[in-house]
């Protein structure tokens, strides 16, 4: 524990020192939400994130956090980063992936404690919980489902057009629709509330997410899987073909594109 505490202390000291260094570049006047040095680090972190330079983004967000540890935006962006890092790792590296998802949960929860009115914080907490739940057994998934849905509902109450929340809600409904077999198998022996939702609910949420941001490959893939479940093969193929022309925004997009190419080949062979 002493070694871990020393490492954390060193990280905070380094981030604070970097913040002081950045501050010397400015003659700051009045600021509103963020200081100039924190804003610079945060904006640079965003640019690194969208270039998928995750290590650099982590360093820059940490600098911003050292400057303004009470800034909720920094912490939800760190949550988004940890989810993205986890998704970039090999699928069989379960231990490291879970570590990043747990960090994401921690960061998102901190963001909510600082400012519970930010839709992004709730959306990325739901995303982190959802990703962590994917590596769990069915019973644990069901236990987590209620909290995931609460966070998504809160995010969409705060911002009905939050694309991340709509994307995750579509996935939630898709999973809920497919879990009927478990309910039938368990009969009355499972004590707990089954998640509610069907493929039509998933379809509505994902279509809206695509309308809000047509670039996101994840939404085309998830919606195509829903259409396949509904027996709409032509619609699914059209969605997957459309996804092939979209920009790669996350490492996980490459995996999704590979999976869609494989599905398209199977559909052509049928």
C-alpha cells in the first residue's frame, strides 16, 4: 500500500507541477468554468483522444485534473478514456480490460459527485458498468442491469440527445430482448427484476443515435444485429455496408468492422 500511495502522490505532484508550468505561459484574466492552463491541457487531451493517442490523452487529462481536480468534465473524459483503452486491448486479456473498466466506473462516479447534472457522466458510468458486466456471468449482468438503466435514464433526462446514452440504451434493450431464454430457463428461481425492453426499443434508440452522429460505427453494428434478430437481412446488410465508409474513431471500430465483414459474407452465401 505504501508503494501505491507513493506512486499516486508522485502522479499528483507531477500533474500539479505541469499545471504550474502551463500557467507561466498565460497572463490569465477572468475565467469562468476552467483556468486557461486546465483548458489547454483538456483541449489537447481531447485532440489526442480523437487521434487514438490514449497514453498522451491520459497524461494531458491528468495534468488538467491536477490543475482543476473539482472539474467534473475532466473526470467523465477520463472515464471515457479508460473505457476506450479497455476496448482497445485484446479480447482475451480479460484482467487488464476489467482494470480499465473499473477505473472508468471510479472516474465517472467522481464526476457525478462533483456535478450530477452532466449527462455525459451518467452515460459513461453506464458504459463502464455495461462493459464490465459483459465479462460477468448472467446473474451478475442482471444485478447490474438496474443500475445501468438508471444511469441511462438520468443521462437522457438531462440531455435527450446524448448520443452515447442512446447508443448504450440500444445495446441495453438488445440484451434485454435476448435474455428471455434465461427467464424461461430459471423459471421462478431467480430472485430479482428482469430488465425490460425489446428489439423495437433497441431499434428506435440506435436509429436516433445514428441520426445525431452518423459517423459512429458502433451504432451501425448494433442496429444491424438488431435487424438480424428481427429477420430483416436486407436492412442489416445495408447498415453494415454503410458502416464501411465511416471513420475509425475508436480502436474497437476495427474489431466491429471485421465482424461486420464476416457477417456480410455469411449473408451473401445464404
